[in-house]
C-alpha cells in the first residue's frame, strides 16, 4: 500500500508503549497494532486527531505517501527513484 504508517517512530520519540498510547487514545491495543503495522483499510479522523493530540504531532508525522518503487527500493537498500531519475 502506498500509505506508510510511522506510529512506531513517534512512539519511540515519545518513549511511549503501544499499550499506553492505546489507553490514552481510547482504542484497543489490537486495533492500534493493525493501524501501526499498516494493515488498516481506513482510519477515522477522530482517531487520527486523538493520536496526534497524545503524541503531540501532526498527521503527516504519522502517515506518509510513498510510491511502490520507493517501498521496493527500501527493501534492497537501493535509493528510491526520484521523478527526475525516471524521466526519459
């Protein structure tokens, strides 16, 4: 999926556990894990707002768009292609 979820990055920066975040946001640890691991098909804006409030961040700190090529490049250590590098 081209949307990457960086909740784990913000958890590490805030030195917070998944369980603590789930409790403070008001969702189950299992549902937070689904979101954190990128398996969620959707996220409510109210949940996103609560995550941002608890983690003191912006939605863009938690979610980012990446191309399928960037994902593949990250796996093998190659840099992600830039628009300029893919032009003929």
